[in-house]
C-alpha cells in the first residue's frame, strides 16, 4: 500500500508490528554490545524483554504460522532417512562432532524450514 496507515494487520508488515519492532530495536541499542553489559541483570532483563517484544511483533505480522510449522519440517526431516545436509553445519555422524554416539541426526536450519513452509 501507498501508506503504512492502510496496511492490513496480520498480513506482513503493518503499523502494529512496526511499533513493536521499533521498540525492540531501541531496547537492543541500549542493552547490546559491551562485556560490562553482559552480566548486568538490568541489561539481561532488557534483552529478554526485547526478545518478547520481537515475538509479539512477529505474531502481528502474520509470520507465526510458518515459524510454528517449521518445527514439524525439522522433525520430519530428522525422522526420515534424509540425506539432507545444510552447508556449514556438522551433523552427529561427522568425525568432528562432539555429539554422543547415537543415530545420525539431520539438522535443518530454522531459516530453511521456515522458508519451506512459507
């Protein structure tokens, strides 16, 4: 749409999601970065709250369904006899893996599983 004011809620970017996203970015700007902030309970609290605000913004943008379904994609791939291997990821069948001896696990990165569902 030509104006943000006429964007429909729950269908991509919209004014409600914009409010949550902007506040999340402000909170991250204040609490992210230096080592001193890493162990400061106030900044830890703000980072946790920013993560929750981001989730509310995502929910209002209509991306919650593909994100929720992405877990099913990852589970189905790991249970199937899949040969899928994401580039740059180490699975438990690798000789350099630190995973305990167990059956081979397939790792489907979150972004890929969301994209498949979307």
